[in-house]
């Protein structure tokens, strides 16, 4: 995994779209909600979700990604943390990975992947960037992921994709 420092002036042209992808090892962890995204930033997120689900449909995935409010909260918290602490990485300043953050939120999963971007001016720009990167594209089009959430804060995008663990009986 690579880590790059975010430029001090994130909103300048020099803060070109930067992308990283991570497919983390499957781990067992239950769904708490499937609300849809809503608001200003929410319009960009909704546009991204439509693009991602269209690409997955075209790739033959048997259903769209289901919005998961708790997964989205984890993604948003990571975007906000990267913005507040001025870094850009899948591993946060406390050493936590995407899987660690999802588990800390007690979301039961069997697989997790995360795509992050910095400086994308629109949902379409971020989507196209990720689709043009083999690792990010693989994450987006991996049909084993069933649920997801997106966080956007100050130009920091986090897309978490998960496969929920079956409920315990």
C-alpha cells in the first residue's frame, strides 16, 4: 500500500486526481440499514452510485450495490479524517485499515475493498479515474460485493464495498 501526503492547498489545480485501491482480506463481521444517499454532496454521491451500478450491470453483476448507511458513515469518517489531518492513504493515522474501520463499526462482513480519490471535481471524473485504474476497476466490478457506502469531504472520496456476512442463527 502506498501513502502520499495531500498538498497543503488541496483545492488547487496542482491537487490533481490521485487514486489508490485496496482489496482487503475477507473477515467475518450485520446490516443496520439500506437508506439511500440524500443533499448537495449527496447529489455527487448519487451520481457516482448510478455510474458504478451501471458499470456493474454492464459487467454482468446480478444486482446493484445496495446502499448501506453504516458503511457510508465509515467511508465519510475516513474522508473527513484524511481532510482534517491532511493525508491520503487507506491506512489512517492510527494505523487502521479499511477492514479495521468496518469492524470497529460492528458491520459483519466477509469481504471489504476501498477506493479513495483526492481532487476529483465531479462524480464522473472520480468514476472515470477509478475505471481507468486496474485495481480500482477490479474493486468496482467485483460482483461478490453486495453493499457499499461513499464518503465525500473536501475533495476526499472514499468508496467502501463490502459483502455482508450471513446472519448468525
